[in-house]
């Protein structure tokens, strides 16, 4: 391969492959189309090696914010379900979850 051809060949950094795997996992967990998420990936040449492509800082920051938002939503859902469970057990009058194996 000539020097010019080598300049036109790029290697994808491990962090990019890790993000692609993460996208597939997110798609499976949340039931979303991974193609849309993959189209959003933004790459740039590495500052260490101009033949290596890495995720842009802006893209990594956007993903970090999205993950923080998802975690917050999950925590809020969990708290709501715990509150609903607690309220339903109080309605039954036990103050605890009922045990289906306990004889009355």
C-alpha cells in the first residue's frame, strides 16, 4: 500500500466499537431502533493518530447527558412504584406487603 493509500485508510478506536455494542444493548433493553442511534454517532480523527477515528467530545457529552437523564427517569419510576406499593399495602391494612403463603 502506498503512503497516499495509507492516509486514506482509517482504523476505528475501541471506544467507538464499545459505543456500538452499547447502542445494541440499549436498543434491546428499551425496544428502540438502533439504526437511528448509530446514525447519530459522530467521529473525528484522533489527536494521537490521524488514521484512527474516535468519538467526538460533543457526542460523548451528549451521550453522557442522555444516560444521566435515563438514570434519573429510572430512579423516579422506581420511587413511584415503591410509593404505590407502600400505599396499596396500607390500604389492605397490614402496613406490609401481604404474604400469599401465610395462613390467615
